[in-house]
C-alpha cells in the first residue's frame, strides 16, 4: 500500500501511510489507540466502514495495481482476516461445520471432501478431535476455541497473507500464548505474510520481523524489530517502550 489516505466527512483519519508486507514475514503494527491501525487494516481488505473513504493510496500485489474489484476478489482467497473479538466473526445461528462448508464451497469443495478439509484445518490450529466440533454452534465454544476456529476459517482458502487485528487481546494469557505459537508456526510452515496489529510489545518482540508505528493517522516509524527495541527513532516509539517497561519492568528480548 502506497500513500494511503482515508477521510470521514472531509477529515483525514489516516494519511500518507505506505506499508509493504512480504510472504514469510511478520510486520507488527503498533501505536496508541485511535492511531489508525484498524482502519489501515480494513483499507487493505477493502472493508472500510460506512462513511470512511479512501481518497488516496495505491494497492499493489506482486507489483500489479489492484482496483476495488480485484481487491474484493483477493479477500478471503489470497488475504485472510482475523478480527479481535472472535464471537463477532461467526453467525451464532449456524454450526461451525456450516461456516466451513460455506467458505470451502467458494472453491467448489463440497460433501465429504469439504468435511475432511475442515477437519484438517481444525487439526492444524490445534484441535485433536475436530469431528466433534463441526456440529457445535459458536455459542458452545469458548473465546479461545473460537479464535482458533476463526484462524482455521481464514486459512481455508490457503491465503498468502493474513491480517490479524489484535487477535489475542480478548483471550487469557495461556490461550494468547497458544495462538501466538500457532501464528508463528503458520508463518513458517505456510510462508504466510502476517500483518499483526497489537498493543503488546512482548508480542512484537516475539513474532515480528519488522515494526511499524502509527500515531494520529500517520506512520511515524518503521524498522526491523531489533533496531526498534535497541534504538527506537521516534519519540512516540520511545514512549511506547517506556510505558511497556513501566508495566513489565524488564528489558525485552529483542
Ligand atoms: N467509522 C468511522 N467513522 C469515523 N471515524 C472513524 C471510524 N472508525 C474509526 N474512526 C476514527 O479513525 C481514527 C483511527 O481509528 P482506528 O480504529 O483505526 O484506530 P486504532 O489504531 O485501530 O485504535 P485502537 O488501538 O484503539 O484499536 C480514530 O480517530 C477513530 O475515531
Ligand atoms: Mg484498532
């Protein structure tokens, strides 16, 4: 994405943001609340909320410029999305199995083949007995289980890129750690390019190859992860690190 500018009612919410995501690499996107991380992520997916418009910015995949139709065609297929609150990503009235069937039908997979694929995906995200999950409704699964199921759905069409907006924020620490290991493994095994939006600098230290910092709708710093922790350039980056150290008291493993 080059030179992204988003406006609502003539006011710029995001301006001049350029980001590159490469396969096999994790880009951590951090910054204080309201900085524009979620809107930038939604703009990459072509899923901006009503009232927010992209007034500038060029999106390219492998060098080719994507218009709105091309972008929509990639969504779910080459670019997967994992939201913060997993419950909001499911229809409470239909089973997990049906969520998978609908997604897999996009690629013409049906019947026993679809079931087998759904079970393989659920196994990949750590479920030992996936067949037992498929008849369940979202309300019958815990938040951590739903987040793993959402990840499995996001992977169903074998995307090259995954955009994850605070995927662990609503989960307890043990489940957070499980999801992070899972993401780490997926990036390595599937050579995914992962955009990971997070408030948690320990997550960045653990997973990210590069870090981008947003403040007031602008990108104020971008560099590789070790440099970010050793020598953050922007005052806002230093403030984020200082706040993290004040909370956790320890130097971060960069
Ligand atoms: N639908 C909308 N209409 C108008 N303004 C919006 C809309 N959604 C977000 N904004 C504004 O855009 C700015 C960026 O919001 P965004 O949600 O992208 O921030 P964020 O960095 O994801 O914050 P957080 O860390 O709290 O999730 C904020 O000022 C927000 O109020
Ligand atoms: Mg957000």
